C-alpha cells in the first residue's frame, strides 16, 4: 500500500515565512531554511515553498533561497511563485528543486504546463489551484470556481474542468487549495478534494484548513488525497510532523515513519 505524504508549506515574503487566513492578516513565523531543516528532521516527506510576493512584484522566484534549501535538506521540494516561463522552471530546478508549481501563469498561459512537461517531464510540473465555492451550477458544474492572484481574481473557470485540462496538458500533480478553508484550521474541503481526486488520474494534494491530525485522516479516508499540506498547525508549534504521523499511523493511515 502506498504511504500518504505530509508536506509542510512555507509561504515566503521578503525571505521570511508568513502565515495568514485566506492570504490576509499575515504574520511572520520564521526563517524558511531553518524551518525547512526542522520539518525535514521531524520526518516530513516533501516540502513546498511559495514565494508569494514574486508574481505581484514582477520578479522571479528567489533562487538564492532555493539553493540554500537544497544544500540544507535531503528530501524533495517544490517551488512556486514568479514562474512564468520554461526558463524560469529551468532555473528553479537547476537551483535544486525537484518540482515547480504553477498557478496564475498556468491559467493565463496554459501552454506553460505542456511546455514544462515536454522539457522536464510531467513529474516536475505541479498545478496549484485555488477554487472558491460558486453557486451558479450552470456555469460551474463542480460547484467551484478557480481564482488566481492570491484569491483576489476570479477566472470564470470551473475547478474540475480546469483540473482535467491541466492533466491533459501534462501536469503530474494537482494541489487543491480551498479558498474557503485556507488558514482556518477547521479542516480540509472534503467535497472539493474528493471531486478532483476521483475525476483525474494523477496525484492530488489537499491544502487549506488543517488544524489537527484528525483533519488529515479525514481527507485521506474520505477524499482519496494522496498527500496533505500543513502549515499553521506546524508553524504555531501545536504539533510536530512526527506527532502528526504517529497519530495518523495509529488511526490506520499508511505513513512513512521516521523514528
């Protein structure tokens, strides 16, 4: 049986990890490389870094931070933010990342997914998507609309249709980050995650809303998620990766354990 993955998320602005609720009221929680090392030592399976200021500031991802992280940790990690071309992807991968995550730029230029997959392989290309609940089921049959630019702009794209299109274009993984649940600690958006997981054929990562280990158990059991992103419950010191994994293992969720 394949083990489920635990992936700490580090949102980075001005070389500091920051955390908020739905990208608002953010507070600084630490140094990205130091936190990466801590979570790696605690037994996380992968890491993901989002340079959340890069796109808004019109600059590429902080490659220095990527290099420092690659020298300090020995697990796969993905990087997103400011990736607008195949060359941007190349620079991030050469700096030491195993995957690149595209979100807004993929919506604006879907061919970026296909070009990246052809150049580096689908396993390197992650689609990040930020869906929000939508009442108009005629326009949005899934019940969710994709947003971009840090939840600030609606796209008119149905979440499931976009996930399927991205898979067709060649992405190898989808991170489903619920706008409604992000940063709340009230649990993942089960319906949304299950919808994407059961109607695509690539790994789906649940994101947004984790507050306790039981939330991860629920999204693994009920929504068929292959992995789950955690942030606030680690940054706050309420849990360690090891404690989360032990509780999940005791609940029967297959985990890669580090003792």
